[in-house]
């Protein structure tokens, strides 16, 4: 059956170390064999794009649930969910209605990050649906952390093996303070999770760098200055253009990415343009 689906959908890899387009799949009417072929392509290419989709939140959640149980959306700036009836849906938008933003992240830059890596058990995957998109603006970049680790000099790979890093829970990728947190903390008391700098993908067995988010990050057991120097070096290396692919959005695009081996960031865009996206996140397992 999977072979039949593979003939029905087309997997077109992008000219980059990661990413592919899936053609010929309708996420609102997906059978098991087509999903199996999509999952296979996703494990190989780490980020998939499907264009021209028309789905509501039910279909988005149903498709996402095929990858695993859904996580709740992250804590917002106000502490109130953007979609109170759909706790699994993260609204990403710069649209303001009656003086209240309907979603998070606004129109500014979203810095490189891995979704919710500040949790002890961060999501395996995220699915992002472009409901209303200003074409040519607010591109989303992806970075292949498996390729970055493989290309690191051997001495650096040896140096970071066994090291763990604190991932800051207090701010989102736009730098906004989440509800319930203070402006500043010492590295020891900073709320967040400790994760290995190198993690193993539980499904493919392959290893990736796991940096998560740069702001307030700290490599445990190292003096502050040494930790910052090491992290600066790793971040500069991992985000080099040769490890990246950029998504130029069209309305109806759905992206699925693997948080276990990629990071992403978003370009700022003109705040007068409207952009609305819904995202789900699929529960994962503790990184090792
Ligand atoms: C995200 O970080 O999940 C949002 C990316 C985007 O707004 O394109």
C-alpha cells in the first residue's frame, strides 16, 4: 500500500540539505498509505511543504495527530490562550482586533529556535498552516542540525559530547516575556530545561546539535564567559547558509518540521500586512 501511495504523491527535494515538497496529497482526505509515505519523506528530509491546502482546525489537528499526541500551545504573553476552545492550536499572527493581538510573535523577527525546547519533553514536530499570508514577506528559515553536527570539526564534537545546556523558558522567540516570569534570573535559577548539546533522533538513530534558543542559554558546569564563547561559536557554525533552506509562504501552505533535528527562524515583515497562521505541536520524548 505504501508503494502505491509513493506513486500517487510526488516527493520533490529542495536544493538544500533539508526540505522537500509533497505534491498530490490533500490533507483533508488522507489515507493511511499516503500518510506512511509522507512520514517516510519527512524523516528523510526533516521539513515538508504541501501547497494549496484548505483545512480547518479539526483537519489540522487530525492530520497532526497522525504523528502522535498533541501538545498544548505555549504560554502566551498574557497567560491567556489565543484559541480558548483549542488549547492545542498556537495562533501566530500580527493581526490586532479591538486592541488585542489575536496571536503571538507579531511582525518582528522570530529568532532561531526549536519549538518549546524549554520543556523537559519538547515536541517532536510542529505543523504550521498559512491561513492568510502576505506573499514574499515573513519568510521562515530552517537549519539542518544533523548536517551542522556532522560538519563540526572533530575536536569540537569531542568537546561538546556529554555537555548539557539550559534552555530559557521565560521568553518567546520574538523576545517577549511570557506570563508568570521575571525580567531576569541568574543562570542557576533561570526557569527552563536542561538538554544535551548533542541529541540522538529516536526514530532514525542519527545525531544532531541541539541548541534550542540562544537567549539566556548556559552550558552547565562552565564559567559564564566560557559558556558564552562556546555557544557563540556553535551558533555561528550551525546557522551558516549551507545548512539552511528558506520557505517563501503562499496562502494554503502547510509545513511540517522535525524539532529533533532542525531549528527555524522568521524574518520580520511590514506590520501593516496581515499574516495569520495556525500551528500544532506533537508531543515528543525526553531528548537523549
Ligand atoms: C514559529 O516559530 O513557529 C513561527 C514561524 C513563522 O511565523 O513563520
